[in-house]
């Protein structure tokens, strides 16, 4: 079983080690980061996070006292009761494909809906990332639309699915 705990400066090196290429960084961090990921970028990412009333909550994913991943809940809008999942990463390759991503999404949605009382949670995922899309759909996310050629990686464009889940859908899935 995994748990989410706040991401801290002591976790920077592990995350930087996982980000192995510019295209991998784009998938993880979006256009707001540049390769190679470094301490100054992560300090800026953490600048206003993980505080009372923060718009961003950043977590490391723990299993048996080992850091195995990373996830964030950002764009937290308490007035409209919405937020966006981002920076989803199951770190080492030997932990991938074992349902960790599904557990991570469950934990972050628990925080969003049960702790923060949100109504809607969104995320974006590149259309070629079929394993992540399956994971999100299994968790109850619905595809809302495809942003065609939304990001450029090298000489090619990548399209991005926008997905969301509403609180009532979460409650039906989890019988709450």
C-alpha cells in the first residue's frame, strides 16, 4: 500500500534522476520545465506549495519507506471547487505496471474530494500514453476533448487528452 507525503527539498535528487530526457520531462512537467531538470526549477515549483490555502499540493509517493513516485494537485480553486492533477510519475521502471498509478490516483482523489471538498478534478495526458489513459479511465475519468498538436517535442507535435472526474462520479465508484 502506498501513501502520499509532502515533497521536500530532500526529494529533489531522486526526482531529477528519474527525468531521463527532454521528452520525458515534457510528459512529466509540461512546458513549464526545461531539460535537464535542476534544483532551481524545483525550488520555483515548490515556492508557494504545501501551505494552508495553497493552490498547489506536491507529494512524493511512498511504499515501504521508499520514494517510488511523484504527483501533484494544482490549480486548486476553492471558490469553484476544482483542481488539476499533474506531475504524475511512477519512478523506477521496476515499479511500473503493478497498479501503483491507480493507487496514486485514488489517493490524490481522496485528498481532492474527501479532504478539500472539491467538485471537479481535471488532468491532461498525451494521446500516445495509453497505459496512463487506461489508468485514469479505470479511476473514473472521462475524456472531454482532444487538444490537437498541443505541445511540441523536438520536431513533432503531441496531442493531449483533457479528462475530468466529478465528485458525484467519485462517490458512485467508491460508494461514498
